[in-house]
């Protein structure tokens, strides 16, 4: 039996920060909020896949300690067998925290959190982030794959007896209740307060951000945002008195993976019906600061998703006083 160190939380995600979508962004906020609220000498540990060197310092500044887990940092899962890596870390550290609470994010890291809980004891808190039953069949999954996604989620939440359950927002709290057969608590992401917005001129500066890759497009509709933006500018240019603010309009699309086909799809959609090119700047996800800096300079956000469990991008846009189109 390993030794014991002060109480704390262990949270599990595939990356530190907004990489690969909203769950990691949510995890970042949860880890730092727990670190801020937990009385000393309590500790918050966050296990992620292959963190960048600078992220250890960033987490430490917020009061959290990163645990580096070997593996593909672009993976969409923290599988349950990573428990050995967690054990090795705490053996070297001096023991697992006393009365630890292990936090897992849905099927992404929920199984690992439960495995660590069953290995080390303490408490376990799975968080429900997405309702596969609401959209999996529409996404780019074959029928059997969509069914497998739903079955995986049903199995996870159906085996959470003894855990503290949470759903993100009201829709996912209801979904979690159906999956687990009991009432979960609700978590609401923090609302950023007093965010600056420096967009003072009349030039349209739009933004769409999130998982914009082709695999997610049927749900997130990033290409529709690009096409709608191009169509609107083309229509305005044909008016007798075109809007001056649209002449130099631009849009940032944050969340592409760098795949050449995705780039080509966005370029095609950024062409107005008349053939006139439209300025849509395409980027992979960067840091949280980069996203917020870009929101500060924007005056329109497009979140055209067919389905959202919560809609964190809209939440962040509203906090930055950016006009929102849903």
C-alpha cells in the first residue's frame, strides 16, 4: 500500500487547455477553480497526455500540478489502463492524496477516474458532457459505430453507483438522469466577468470557433458559417448603397486541425456566389489567451451547431459582449 499525502482532487483529461474541444477547456477551468477553492494543504492534480513544457508552469501558477501521461496528445480518450501511470506518479510523489476525489469527463476519461477510484479509494465524480443519444446517428458515424458510442456511455453511467454525478447545464443534467437512473447535480461553467471588447469601428469582425473539422461538421456546421458569411457579404455588395463596414469584413475560424482537405473545404466555402473571394482566416486551436484576445476584437460570433450540450463557445462570446448568432 502506498503512503498518504494531504487530501486533494485528481482530474483526468486528454490535454491542458482548449485543445480538441470544449471538454478540455472545461477541465482547465475546473482544475484551476478547485485549486483556488481547496483549503491548504490540499492539492489538485491533473493528468493529461504529453503536456507541453510550458504548461507545467502555467498550471502551477494557478495552483494545479500536471501529471504527464505518455501517449498521443491528440488522442480522444484517456483509457482505463493509464491507472498504472497514475500509480507510478504517486509512488514517486509520496503517495496518493488522502480522501481524494477523482474527476472524470464522460467517456473521455470517466473509465480511468473510476479505475483509479477503485484502486486507491476516496470518491469518484464523473461529469456528463455530451448526449450521444441526441446526435451520434447524425454525425459521420456508421450505424453500428453510433450505437457503440451510445452503448459505451450507457455502460459508464449505469455503473456509477457510489459516485457523485454531474451534468453540465440543464440539458445534460436531464440526459445524465436518464443514463444513470438517479438525480445528478448540475455544473455551470464559470461566466467570465468584465471582459474587454476593443471592437469600436463599424467593420465587421466575425468569429466562429470550436471543433470545425470535417468529422464534426454535420453537428457543428462550421462550413455553413463560412458559406453564410460569404453569401451575406456578396448580397450586401449588390445593394445600391452597400454597407461600408462590410467592405473590409473578415472572419476568424478557430478549430481546424491543419488537415489539407479541411483547409480546401473552407476555402471553397469562403467563395461568394458571385465568385468574389471572402477573407476568412483559418487557424488551428491555440491557447485560451489567443481565443480571448480574438474575441475582444470581434463583433459577431456564429455558433450554428445543430446540437450543443451546453455551448461553451456561445457562453464565452457573450462574456466578451460579442453579438451572437445561434
